[in-house]
């Protein structure tokens, strides 16, 4: 994936750690995109998918709130 922007990637994919909602978020790269993972109560779940590939949004492995190991 290519992003053409004058804004740095650290500003686009800002990860503040502990949020006001009580979960910790991290961003992990996958093929053709990124997954935002949240950890709440010791369990890691997919919070959102960031990709320009529409086929990834139909892939059941990347559904929001899916538990991951």
C-alpha cells in the first residue's frame, strides 16, 4: 500500500497506548494493510482494519471484535 501525503506516518497511524475507553491499542502490519488491536482484560481483539484492498474487508479473519492469539 502506498500513501501519498505530506503528513508523516507517525501522525497518520498515531498510537497513544492507553485510551480514555480503557483499552490499549497497537497497530500490526498485515499483507495489504494494518490491523488495530485492542487489549482489554488481558484479551486481544481486532478493533479495526486499515486497508485499501476491499477483499480484506470480506475476510472473516479480520472481522472487528475477533479474538486473536
